[in-house]
């Protein structure tokens, strides 16, 4: 497995962790990040979606699918931009920028690794 694939593999673990919390124990997640508690099903749906994304990232990393690895860089940067816009617009609490920063930093890590490997 290439170094760039490993960066995406590690990010998949983050998605599995967040997804499992949201899908199984959303109260733990909302308490941890000081978010309003909700009993709405959307939070569990988001968790399931994060788990599915984690599966895609995990499998793509294991198979070293370079084109997908490149696309994840764009997706994670877009998540950072989107979460930042939501916070600036007053729609989401500031902690959402923190989640976006994780995506941004790992996207930069993957991009730099892809570049070092001559895949960009």
C-alpha cells in the first residue's frame, strides 16, 4: 500500500469512529462536542452515511485506487469550505469548523503524499 493510500486509510478510521458514534450513541457525540441533543433520526442517518463513506475510503485505500485518492482531497477540502460557510452564516456552531479542519489537514496530507509519489 502506498503512503498516499495509507493517509486515506487512516482517514477512513476517523469516518468509522464518527459514523459509529452518530449512528449508535449520538448523545455521546453531542455531549462530547457540546452540541444540542436531538432525538431526530437525521443524526443517525448522517452516522450511517459516514460509515458508508468510511467503507469507500477504506476499500479504495486498500486497493490503492489513485484516482479515488485524488478525489478525496477535493471532497475533504469542500467539506471544510462548506462547514466554514455554515458557521459564518450562523447556521452551525463553531465546532463544525473543527471538523472541517480535520478534513482540510488530512486532505493536504494526502495531496502532499500523492505529489511526493509523483501521482499528481
